[in-house]
C-alpha cells in the first residue's frame, strides 16, 4: 500500500503512527514509515507523518526516528495548548541540528480534537513559525464533547469555524476532518462542498476513492474561473495604468473581490486546471 | 519429439509442422492475411443424414456416446459458457473414461477453474491432445510440465471460429451444455436454473461438428420459446442429467465495481485517456470485460455519457449486467453478446430485442465477410504481462506456468481503433512490464496504450494519442522509463528457466503461429 499512496492525485499523504496502529505494532510502523520516506519517490506529493501525541510514551521515539527521514511536516494529534506545539518545535529543532537538516524546513500541522484545544486555538495558531496548518479531529472532538458525530457535521460547526478563522488570521492552512463512510461518495461530496463554503483549504481522505470527489469539490467551475480571470485581469491593468479604481463592465470592483478572484485562480491552479489568458 | 522451427516476424521461434496436426505458417504481421488477397478453402466434414425423429432424447450419456459413433483418437468439443460452474466437461470425461476411450483430442472453447478433471483425463490417457483458448489450475500445470506428447494449441475466440469453419479444427462430437432445451434440440442459455446467457461459442460447434449431443438439466415443452439460441436441425441427440452446473459459479463475472484503489486509479486514467482522445461521442462502440478495472472504466464512461447526453451505438463481447443497464438507460442502442459474464444479463438477453446473441464467428473471425470487432472503436483489455514492444501475454504466470486465456484479446486488439491494455504495474511485488513477454498472444502492433496506476505508455505508432493525452495533462511516460520506475520499487525479477521442449503453440487469429510455449524446468 505504501508504495502506491502517492499516485492517487492527492496533494499530500499522511503516514499514520497514531490511531490506526495498535500498540504492539508501534515500533514496526515507525520503522516502515521511516523506510518509506527514505526510499520511495513521492513526486510532488507532500509527506506528512502523524506521530503519537505528546502525552504518549511514543512521542519522542517517533520524532527521533522520523525527523531524520525529512518528512515535509509532522502532524501532532491531541494538541491541547500552545505548549504542546512549543515542545514539539523545540524537539524538531534539536533533531534538525543533529542531522544537519535545514533549520525550520520541517513543518508542523496541529490537530485539534479536544474542547480545550478549541478554546486555545488562537494561542495554538501563534505558537510556532513551523506551523503550516490546523486541522480538526472530528471523531475525537465529538467524543470529548459527549456528542455523536453526524454525517452533516452540523454539531461541529462552531469548532470548524473557530479553526478556520484562527488559521486565516495566522496565515495557516485549515484542513477539514475525514468523512468516514467510504461507500457514501454522495455524502462526501456534500460535506466537501460545505468545507469549501466554510473556507477550509483542504480536506483529508480516508480512502483513495474519496480523493477525486474532494478534488472536484475544491476545484472551481469553469464559469467561476472565467469570471475570476476577468476580474484579475482588470485589476492588473488598473495597477499597470496606476489607477486606484478597478472597473469591469462599467462596475466598480472592491479589493476583497479581487482577492477572492485571485483565490479562485489559485485553487484552479492547485487543482491542475489550466488558467490561460491571464 | 523434435520439430523444425522457423523465426516469425516477432523473432519468436515457432514450429513449421506438428505431426498429426499439419503444417503451420509463422506469424507475419497482424494484418498480413487481411489485405484482401488471401484465399482460404474450407474443408467440410462428412455428416450423416439421420432418420427423421420426433424424439432425440437418449436414455443416458453412455447410450448417446455409443450412438454418436465416437472413436478413439477423435475430437470432442465443449463450450465454456457455464464458466466456473460447468459440470458437463467432467461428466462426459468420466463417462468416456469408464467406456474405455483413449487418445481423444479435447477442443473446448476454453477451460476454467472447474476443469481440473481435464488434467486427470490427460494423466489417464483419455485425452492426449488439447485445443483451447485458455487453461487454469491443474491443466496449466500438466501442460507446462510436458505431460502431453502433442503440443497444446491455444486459439483466440475468433481464431477458433475460423479454424472450425475452415476445417483445420474438426469436431467429431460436440457436447453442448444447454440450460434449456426441448425434445428436438432447440436450446437457449437465457432460461433455466443454470442460465448462462449467450451461447455464442457453442453455436459454431453446433453448426460444424459431425455429431451434436445436447446435455441439459432442463427439458422444456416443445417448442422452446420465446428465444432459441441453437435450432433443432443442428442437434442429433439430447441427454438429460440432474445438473449441468452450479448456477452460483456461472455468475462469476464481477458485477460489483472494484474497490481496489489501484484498479480504480487505472480505470480513471484509462477513461481519461479514452475521453481526451475524443472516442466517447455519439455512435461510439465499446468493448470491455468484467474483471479488474473494466467495470470501473464502464462506470466513468456511463457517467460521462449521461452528463454530456451522448448516445453510443453498441457494445460487444463479454456482456455484464452493468452493460445491460446501460442498454436499458439508452446509452447504447445495441449489445452484441457472444458471452455473458453474469446471470444478471439473462433477463436482458431473453427480453430485450436490442440485446443480440452473437456467434463467435460474427464476433471475431477474421476470415468471414466482416466480424464485429472490425468496426469497434474502443476495447479495454487486461493482461498478465506486457513488454516494451507493447506485446501482451495473457497466458503465462510469473512462475512460467500456463494460467490464462487468449480469449478475444488479439481479435479485438486487431479490430478496434483504440486498444487500451490496463495492467497493475506490479503483482505481488513482481513488475508487469518486461523487456520481452514470455508468450506473445497479442502483438504490440495492435496495442495502442498501456495504462498502469503509475502512468500511461503510448505506442509510438500513435502520435495522435500521445498529443491528446499530453494536452489533457495525463501522466504519459515512455514505456522503458515506466518500466525502470517500477523496477526501482520491485527490483528486476530473475528469469524463469524453460526446458528446450515444446509443449504448446499460440495460434494467431489468422492461423499463423505467433509464439511457442515451453516446458517449465
């Protein structure tokens, strides 16, 4: 399975050492993931390793084995406070020095899955320059809240919004949690569309068959792209001519609209859609 | 036994003559005999005029065999429409053994997992020669270990129809399993508890064999209606048995779309390639099988056609319930069904006049006046191994033992405008792209594209496809580069060693020999 994980069209792969690995297999999994990082060609696909939480006996061993294999990022689960991130940052920094890895090159993704983490989200988002993204652990958070996670995910709406707003405020990505029913691609599609609407930058897949559904949701339509391209062009022409006011089809366009258009073009480019005549 | 060998146009050594089977020409190109000048002279078999009879039912199988006049050394045939549920081959071979028959030539349309009994019959000398499209299990091992004195002949479905029509494959007695049959021999596969759908391969046997014995477990009131696959005037005798097969194993063509992510990825890439090359349009025609990524490709095609209001012309081949649904939805106008892959299609075949039962010659015989595959737009095929010359092996396992079937592979590849071979880049850690496949079944000149989950290799003959795939930003790779990439993960497997002893030949659809099969060391 490992040798195939990069071929399915996702932007990144998450190699897990945490919940999907039983206690008896922790050592073997760590070695396997290290070996995969060192020997397999992942192409342009980002390699992220989810290690075990700071409160577990595996936390430091995971880092000692994985960081020297230079993943693109470490995902830390069960983050409760900024302190968790600060400790992780320090350990990664030490290992970077020890293994002569460019300082700061390994990123951190913080996984928020407790009620405490949601009230601390702003501090967490500001805790380290290594942070690249925040993500929500839906199942665990629901358990911590004593509620049942539903397909619509409405019960986690506040938590999702809190994570997104903190991420945007600190220039980070916000990743939505997985949709666990792998047979229900229609439900996944609805949830992924909601992720886009809320402002998530991406969504995790738990099975390769989910990837194209998620990618489709995060890919703007041809109509949206065409409109965005016209707005962006108008903005660039206005800037070239030194005009303070941007106009399209006789209407004034505000700066936020231009920013949104640029975002759509960026999403389109990320999704591999050719955006020409810009 | 020693043979004199010649080198064919693919640089493969093939015998020029097999004692008892006559002379063979070496393969000289997929279309070498199709330029309009080649002449064939069918040799008809003598047939006895039976006394008119109002009841062709024999008391039992033994009586039917005795009355057929079958002799030691003659040729018997079967069809494989009952797939892995077939009980008739075993039933008949057991009776022949009890009756003391020896040295028979067995010429079924194919053999599958239900046919380890054939290996027994070979060991006991009941069967000493074999012509088939495919083999599995014990039969493959028996052949590869050199237990047959005479090399087995592997034929494609179209090639078999050709060989029977021209008389190079003479069938003395055809045993035809029929899921429904009346007292005079009208039969069909689309009714009965062992319903199998089309009887396309058996139609040829019925038409050309000297003697035809129907074996059925479902004798229906005369006349059979509403559908007759093979008419009474071709039938000599009927034997009624308790069961011709296990219905649960007849319906084995995977009707569920694979969940295997590798297969799904291959399907997605194959679909993208076909779509980007502009083949999915009004009046297009398709063939795709039941296994591996095939149905998943069909799903993409179905969704795309619906979304873009495209109406295709026809599908051919092994027909699945999935394709019957597409017919019902109006996505295609006609299904040509030579072989049904699952029981879901039997109701469609019986009730939908646009679901047409097609014989093997109509399907793929290159020497008739226009077989279906000649007009085919796209075919999606599987493979065991491929090589950097785009040659395809669908016969030899990684251990060198025979375990596959020629089927309609080379027929459809030669006929279709776009031939797509889908194959996982590795199986159990063994890479699927070789420098040279062990046994060529389908020549590279008829293969346009090889799709793996790690990239798409396009035959350099097809610059048009190369361009459309690149424009669609598909992961196109040079086949040698793709091979190297895969070997970086798998390593290069050790070569299998074969003995210098011929155990089989692969006949190309036009009757020439495309490759030889060697004894495993």
